[in-house]
C-alpha cells in the first residue's frame, strides 16, 4: 500500500509542476482597457499590416491594407499557405501584428479589453474543436445561458438540425472526445452553429464549411443571411461556388492581397459565357498578368462545380 501511495504522490507532484507552469505563464498579449460601446458596429480595417509568427522571422503577411464595412460579406481565397488563416486570426487578436494596425469598429484591437473584443467577433475555425458533452452543450458553449429555442435556431441555420434531430437522442446525443463520433461535415456544422449562436457583430468562417457538399453549403449561407443579416461576414473558402453570393472577393498570394473586387462585377451577364465575362471584367480592372492568371486558374478549375449549382 505504501509503495502504491508513494507512486501516486510522485506522479501527482510531476503533474502539479506542469499545471503550475501553465497557470504561471505570463500572457504575451497585454490586455487593453477599452470596453465602451462604439458608434460603428462590424467594421474592420487593416492598415498596412505586416505579421510574422512569434519566434519565426519570416513574414507571413506583408503590407495588407483592407477595409470591410458593416454588414458586408467578404470572401477570401488563395492557395494553401498564403496566409488566409493568419489574416483572419488578427481580427480577434489571437496574435499581435508586427507593424501597422488592425481596427475593429474604429478602435485598434490592442486597445480593447480582450473580452470586449471577442464578444464582437465569432469565429468558426478551420479545425473544429468539440468536447465530450452533449451536442446541445457543445453548441451552447458559444453563449452562456442560451435558451433551447435559440440553440435549435442556430443549428437550423447551420444546417445541422436535420442530422441532430434524426438521431435517437437528438440534441442530448453525447459527442465523443474531439468529436470522433461525428463525420467531418457534422463536426463543422456544430461548430458553425456555435459561432452563429452568439449573433456577434463580426462572423468569421475560416474554411469552416469545407467538408460540406456545395448544395448544403449554399443553403447554409442563405440561411445565415436570414439568421444574422446585419453582421459582417468574412468567409475564407477554397471554392468560388461557395462564395458567389459574397459582396466582395479578395484573392491572396504569398501573404499579400493580389486583388480585391466586387463579386457582382464578374457574375455572368445575360447572353455571354462566364469565361468571357471574367475576361471582360479583368480588362476593365486592368490587372497585372500574374493576377489574372491566378484568378483565371481558380475560375477555370472550378467551372464544372459552379455551373452545376448556378
Ligand atoms: N502557428 C504558426 N507558427 C509559425 N508559422 C505558421 C503558424 N501557422 C501558420 N504558419 C505559417 O504561415 C503561413 C501561412 O499560414 P496560414 O495558416 O495563414 O495559411 P492559409 O492560407 O490559411 O492556408 P490553408 O488554406 O492551408 O488553411 C504558412 O507558411 C505557415 O507555414
Ligand atoms: Mg487556413
């Protein structure tokens, strides 16, 4: 008995040392003091922002200037590793910029109290994090004391209500650790429901619907427009068809904004093919060769999917 007790004590001691290390770590981000209400709601501005991850000298974002107005839906596209996640992560201040500034509602994110800032921003991440509790609790994690009707409405907007209600335990179904008992698309829809539940001013989807088929994804964005029409939406996506209802498209390449333009300017005008519409649009915007090539590649490679759901 004594030997076993001794083992437990020494194991407990080692664990305590690790837990203490985490608890005593000084946060790198210094909290600001601004927590007042702002005059504007849902406006984001990047002013000549450059960024590198802490500990790595290599710039991931360079000279990004971008303004997103209240209520606007902006799509961000670009090759994998070009910095889309890094860009959107600066809005809720998961990291600090190396130079320049990020403003939310006209106030620098470094001036906000982190709690106040993050109340304004809801994020559905590229990789969804679910906990070993019921589906209802997983969704409600986004908002303390959420009513059941609210949770169901958010799940319906996220196109998750169908598969949740079809299960025998419905919203009380227990989710396995890290969502192992759910499919990729189901996990994503639960984390989308969690993000929309809060009805925050700014809604960020970082490739959050990538596992959904195009039809479900289209239904999702339509439902979302009804569920929170006023909120500013930033949608990182890989497929043009996903974001064709956005107001503006931003194409990124190697940490820079390659082009930004209103979405409607290349939507198919009557009587012409989509490709010629794109070419016309490009001539109008007089884009450099590289820009138009990358943009054309994206469009050409996705024409099939887009036509199917246009
Ligand atoms: N935590 C990190 N620490 C250091 N470097 C990172 C970190 N996260 C990403 N990077 C680097 O930053 C660059 C941009 O990554 P980011 O995740 O923003 O790309 P992305 O456009 O979101 O790609 P994807 O489409 O694959 O999600 C990459 O070169 C990546 O290696
Ligand atoms: Mg990413």
